[in-house]
């Protein structure tokens, strides 16, 4: 991949990220990641997945940015992911060379079944189009066996500069994404794992439904 100035700027930002979560501000990476997104789409080969093991159903394009190494020798990476959340019985999408269609078709889908989860990495999100609600809770301790109560119900709206972005710099945060209006939502997410991040991702029994959209 020929690196543009925007991608190089993002790579330099990754090199400057702190090693520990105490000084982490993931939201500061969003403008640089958004500026680099057209170049990723034009020149980089992504990991492309259909995430169908839990609601909400998502298509994902993911790109990795290398930023050197941590002091312990572990590679220092940032992942930039574009997510497309399917709308319930709203969008009719065709993906060449796949048999994937809107996974809500023919199902009793409703927002109460969406996955409430923590993140195994620090993250920041920007809603590019559409809007969703999220239920958020703060756990007392790390671990999937300690889910918190859902204490905040927040609307994240692409048209509102106050709410079209947010970050999880705290490993104890959990959330549940609820696309609004039965319409699709597009987002960009940046994720990074500092050396002391003490949370894990959910373990899903039927995770084999996570399918690559095309070979690469």
C-alpha cells in the first residue's frame, strides 16, 4: 500500500499514543482517522467481515496501522474499522460473490436482543450516517462475569456534533448499540490496546457466523 500523507499522519499519531490507559484519549484520533479513510478505501486491502453472531448485525471493513513497538516489544497497532449496521427490514443490499442479504429478513428481530458487552481494547467512535441509541453501564470490576446495570440511555446522532462521537477510555465500560428508526447506520471506529488494558472481548458460542465477505 502506498501511504498517503493522511495515513502517515495517522501512523505518527499511533506512535505517540501512551502505553498505559491512564493518559488515553482515543477521541483525539478520530479526525485523523476520518481524514485518512478515503485513502484506506482507495489503496488498502481490508479485512472484510459479516458479523452475524449477535444483534445488531454488522458488516465491517478493518484496517491495521503499525506504530512501532511498546517498551516490552509487543507491536503497537491501531485498528480502523468501518461498520455498517443493518436496518430492520429497511435496506436491500447485494454483495457481489456472496449470498449475504439483510439478516433481519424473515426474523422476529427487535432491539431488546442486542449484545451488551465490554471491549477488549480502548475505542472511539464517530457516527458517519444515521443514528443509534446506546445503553451504557460502568462495571465494578473487569471480567465478562461482572456485567453492570444499564444506567445511561444515550442517542448518538450523525447530524449532531455534540453526540456524533464518543470514546471508551475506561476498560470497565459496557454498552449495547440500538440502531434508531429501523434504518441502517454507518460508523468509523478506532481501537487500540494499551499494555494495562484489563478487559476482554465477549466469547460468543456461534462466532463462526462471523464470515469474510470476500477472499483476500
